[in-house]
């Protein structure tokens, strides 16, 4: 992480058809209080020693940009449009598909809708 702190995070909400991509700079923290705060019960499966396991650390990401996509509202419509596009050689009509870019570095955040 020290040599290459650039990271990308992707979050998908399949039900809402929303996709979030975040780029940023990461650093590793082995602060014990932060490990305890971030610890969830299911984490015991991977680290049986608990939050004080020497292999446990916390990855802190300072976001630089974020992109949010709203996809098509219906999976059936999307499947139909993809099949139609494949059969006809045309682009699928998936309705409105918005993407918002947020530059997290600026003091006043600017959002560009595309």
C-alpha cells in the first residue's frame, strides 16, 4: 500500500440496479481501537483471534472520485433489449442510464450528470 496506494472500490445494489465506483488513496491502519470498532461478529470466521489477531488491520480509503450509475429499472426489459440488439445488430434501448461523477478532492464538491 505504501508504494501503490491507488485503489478502486465497487459496490453493487442489484435490486436497485445501482452501481457505485470509488477511486482513492488507501493506507493501512493497525490502530487497535479502530480494529475493535470495525469488527463484526462474522469476522471470526476469517480471523479466529478476534480484532487483536496480528493479521487484522483496517484499510482506510480517502476517496478521490465517485461514480454512480442508475441502470435499467426492469431485468425483463433489459433481457429483451439485449436479445433484440443481438438479433438485429443494434444498440439495446435500456431507457435512462444516468452517471454522476463526483470529485472528492475539491473543497466544494461538484457533480457532473452525464
